[in-house]
């Protein structure tokens, strides 16, 4: 009985999403005509103003003489390290400006790693969609890898292309609704295939969300760099199949991890609201509904889904898709 109710809830949610997305996509030609008839702004406002405002936002600043023992994460802003960071430094859609010391790794997505002459980095430096600029005298003990043109790769993996349209565009709204309908299909499929393993992955998310986030962040960066390595140093005959395998593995990681995130979120909400413990499929539907609503919020939706993707990918990696086994046997 409970299983039928959970399936019925998912089916109703799926029908609503498909109908709504179809109605919005049907109105695209009218919206496009209205947009073409709209005169350009006369106040000198340009599309770059938004990025300028973001760049002007206050940076995370570890001042000289200060010590940070835990990981530092800056979302949508710069991370300025003048003191000493005992762990890793992560900047997403912002740059890492280092004049102090970083014991761990420096990971930058959609930004730059800028080191002054007094900078000391003990770990590796990974930069996607940005550059590494080190002044004379800067010390980098680990590897330094930068790929300036990787923005489309990791954004598509995390969030999906925005097509350069505003968040209120009928095309974007319809695409988001269609994507949520697709996620409902994925929930049904994966729970039918590996219900027990998904619940194990969901448990890992609830117990160690921060560890899974950083593991997922590192995993996504490693996957992108691996694909770039195969494309650059392997021949077409060998490189193309390897790239396809990497992309398929990345997609499976994301699908599995996000479904586990949906379930963990729904189960957590039911517990917080003191509801009756839901069935796994129902809990995953609750999580999809909540994250689906958040997805329509400008900027907030992008960040929440990006963080959820990193957590899900990290949980899928740490649990080996819920099997709780090691990836490689010891020799």
C-alpha cells in the first residue's frame, strides 16, 4: 500500500512537471518575438555589469598573522589568504589570491590562482576556467595544473548550459522543468535497480556531508583533467573511446549521487518536521521537490545544485555506489 502511494506521488509529480514544461516551451515563439521587438537599453547597462558587481563583492580574507585550521571555501567571491591556511583552499566562481601560506591544495573553478612573491603552497594547484599567475619568489611544492577553457565542461557537468539567456526566459524555465521531470525518471530507475545501495550512499551523505563535498570537488576536477589529458595526448582511435568512458562514468556518478542527495534531504526534512518516516521513494520525491523549487531561484539555485552535485559525487565515490568496498584490491 505504501509502495503504491509512493509511486503514485512520483507519477503525479512527473506529470505536472512535463505538462508545465510543455506549456512554457510552447510559449517560446511568442516570447522570442516580444524580445526581438524590445528596444535596447538606453542607460548604458551591459551584460557585464552583473559580473562586475560580483567581482566587487567582499572577499573571504584570512588576514596576516591568522591561522585557519579547517578548509576554506569561497562561493561566488575571492578567497584572499594573507595568513596561514592549514588545510585546503577552494574558490568557486572567484579567484584565490595568496600572499601567505597554504599547507594543502588550492582548487579554483571559474577563477584564477594569483600568488605574490611571499606565497607558499605546499600542495597542488588546480585551476579550471582560469589561470595560475605566480610572482617571482612564490613557492609551489606540488603540481600546478590550469585549463583556461574548461568552463563549459565543468558547468555542463554540474548545472547544465545556461545558453546565455536570463533566468526568467521561457526557454530556461522550460528546460529546468524538463530536467526535473528527467530526474523523476532517474529516481524511479535507480531505486528499481539498486535500492539498498542508494540508501547506503544516502546514509553517507547525512553522516559526512562536508567530507563528501570536498571528495566530490576533487573528483570532478580529476575527471575533467583526465578527459582533457586523453583528448590532448591520445590519438583519435584510442582517445575518443577513453573520453566516452570518462564522460559516461561522470554522468553515472552524478545521477547516482543526486538521487542519494534527494533521498537524504527528503528523509532529513521528514525527521525535522516530525512527519511519519517516509518510504525511500517518497523521501527522494520530497527532496526532488524542494531542490526543484530552489532551482528556480536566481544564483541561489545554481549554488545549491552545484554543492549538492559535489556532495553526491563524493558520496558515490566514497561508498563505491553504496557497496562500501574499496575501488582497487591491494596487491
